[in-house]
């Protein structure tokens, strides 16, 4: 498959009003829970990124009828739930593409099914650690085979799982969710204890689908054997996707962007806290509740940013935003020190080293450490970087290019489609100038409006 490369020119004066891509975490979970609920779940604004479409495809392969309609201009999906015992054995491996979330959550669910399954992923996913889910699921009685703790996973038909009490060794919403999804069909109670708060969409949505779940401090508790009732889910815009436009508007001079209906679940808003400490002008307007999640419209204006210290607790609440926060730090005055970010090394790429390499190539002073990096604010030079096939690295450096001294070329941007399929179109609407090419394989396009 041919790849896709971006060339981004510096710009100022970004403006406009956008609704960025829908929330990826909520989209995956609403398909998964809708599939095993009783009745028909309707999901408005499901993210149609490749990661979520891989989840949709996996459930279709297990006999769940999932239909799309776009009656009101916005895609809506109906998931005809088959109930807790209604999934059918797929007739081949389930391919979860680039998505760690789909892979880990579905692995949890599959561990409790009365049929065997095999889960596979792309090259990047095949390098990501799965022992973190295999170990607790095995404690529950699941039988999972892997080659040295990485995909593919071969999951045997379950022979009755039992509930466990498990303290997560790493703060991970994906691991927490894998255990909770397995626990739905386990005997007795499961308690997951989090070392640090992580996103709670699984708990919130389980409750929204009528499943009894209780949360007390760091403990999430549920008993197996209940059922889920179909629900209507309206997916908010993803703060993790809004992050690119937030930082773009902050660092490009004379800019002001309004980002509509963005999810502001407190377990996700670490980026807003960090940027506020750096001096960002971000206003939250029209705060409201939408399907159990807090949302607001964000109004972001160009700001003079100053470096700050980012701790492990900050990182857990901004886990996917650290690349673009690093770009903000590089455009800020002074030094930013990021600690406790070792989890970034096992994302779609090793995000500490891909960010550090990219910043260095564009002339920014960076010191990499095992658990983070120190970034000295400066001026980006024009140049070329490699996103290493990581969607968030590609988008973060598209933002960096806004304030570079000339064009920045970013190689291997195809995976932007996993989380934010219309990124270049929306970027063009704001005044960003991104042209897209396939490195000579044929067919160039432009996402710029000039
Ligand atoms: C996600 C959790 C995070 C995040 C990922 C989405 C989720 O991973 O990086 O993009 O939807 O649960 P970890 O919780 O494993 O850090």
C-alpha cells in the first residue's frame, strides 16, 4: 500500500469553527457494549476512523448486524445487540489493524467466550506488549497463547472464568477495560485497583447500558452474570484530536479557533491543565452533559507560552497528548521537563524517541531520558521528519510546522486515518497549508485552501 506524506507551510491567523473527529475511546466501547447488549443500540457521531471500523468489522465477523445511516448528514450506526451469550465464532482471525484499544478490549471480551479466537494486528500493533492483559486474564482462568507476549493472540474457548481482585501494575485504561469486559461473564466479583486515575469511559458506559458497576476511589467493582440493555450513545468530539487544533491556535500568531462539542471528561483534561500552566488562553463555553459525558465548546486564542514541569500524574491524564504538548513546549519560552512518561514508549511508536528525534531534526534542543525528556523552547527550522507511521506524531509535527522558518515535510502519515480521517480537510478550513503526496507513487492532493 502506498504511503502518504505531508508538506506543511508556516501559517498565522488560523480561524474558524470546527467539530473535530469523534472520540475514539467512546466509539470503540459503544460498539463493543452495543454488540453484547439486548436490543438495538444507536450510536450518533461514531468515529469513522480505521481503528473503530476495525472494531465494527470484528463484531460483524461474530454475527452482529451493524448498519450505518447518515439521515441527518452525520453518520449514525445501529448495532443489533446479540446479548451476552450471542456472539458467534468468527471464521478467521480478527484483524484489529493499528488499534491497541480494540485489541486489548476485544481480547478481554474474547477470553470469556465459549469459542476460540485469534486476534492479529498490523506491524506496529504486533510489537506492542500484551502480557499486561494476558497475565490478569490468565488469573481469571483464560487460556491465551502468544509469541513472547505480543500479538497475535490465540485465545482458547473459555472454561468458566472467575472474578479476581487485581491491582494494575501500570496505569492503563485499556488493561482495566480488558479485565472488566472479561469479568462480565466471570463467576463472582472482580475488583480492579488503579495505581493512578485513567479514563473511565468503560465504567461510565457500562452503567449507561444498565450494568451494575460501582466505583469507589481507585477501585472499580463488578459482578459477572448481569446483562446489558441497548442504549443511545451520542459520541462527543475527541479532546485528543482537538489537541492538535488547540496547540495550533495557541502557537500560530493572531489565531482564534472555536472547537465544538469536545468531551471534557476530567480523566481526559490533563492537556488543558498543562497548557493553562503554560499560559494558554483556552475558554470553555456552553458546558453541558451529552449521554453521560461532559462536553463544552473550546475557544482558543494565540498565547505566549512558557515552559513547565509535567509529572507522571499529569501524563496519565494526557497520555495521548504528550506529542503535541511537546510541540507547544518547543514553541514556548524556557524549559519544559516531562517525567513519568515511560508508557509513551509502548504506544503506536516509541513516542519519547519519535518526538525527541523530530524536534531535534527541526532544530529544537531536547534531552531524552528513559521516562521523558527536557525540551528547550526555540525556533523550528524547516526540514523533514519521519512520523514512524504514528498518527499522533504526524499531526503534532503538522502543528509544529506552523511556526517553522519554512516547509516541514512529514513522512509516513497514512495512519492519520486511524483516528482523524478528515484532519487535513479541517486543517485547511482553519488556514493551515498542508499538501499531501504519496512520494511519487501517483495521485497527489492538497489539504490547503490557498
Ligand atoms: C485508551 C487508553 C490509553 C490511550 C489510548 C486509548 C482507551 O491507553 O493511550 O489511545 O481507549 O482505553 P492506555 O490506557 O493503555 O495507556
